[in-house]
């Protein structure tokens, strides 16, 4: 059985942007639901769990990127800490999804 290929630097970067956009969309839903329904409402709880799951996934992928990519690739900024270019890309993803 062939060995699986880990994500490339560019794949990590793209996934980091997409996950941050997803986190922002879920956070927006969580805020809207929290303002409209009691905290005990299942939708509020599920939105919070989704937001936490995305954050946990970003953390796991950050660990993988740091372990597998060369130091000069600056992997610590892929999932946390964004450039102005990344902010623009995330905004475009969020707008397209809204």
C-alpha cells in the first residue's frame, strides 16, 4: 500500500485560509443564535461545538505543519497570524459563502 503524502506548504496555506473563513462563519452563526435563542437551545450549543472543533483542527494541523515543513517555510504563521494578503483572501471566502 502506498504511503500517503503529507500536505505541501501551499496546501497548508490554502487550508489555513479556508479553516479561518469557516471559523468566522460559524462564529457569526453562534453570535446570531446566541442573540436570538436561550443558551440552552441546541443550535447555540452545536454552533459553539463546531467553532471549538475548527479551532482544534487548526491546532492539530499547525502541529503537523511545524513537524513536517522546513523551518524556512515559516509554518507557524500558516494557521495563526495572518498577512494582509491572507486577510483579503479570507474576506473573499466569507463573502462568497454568505
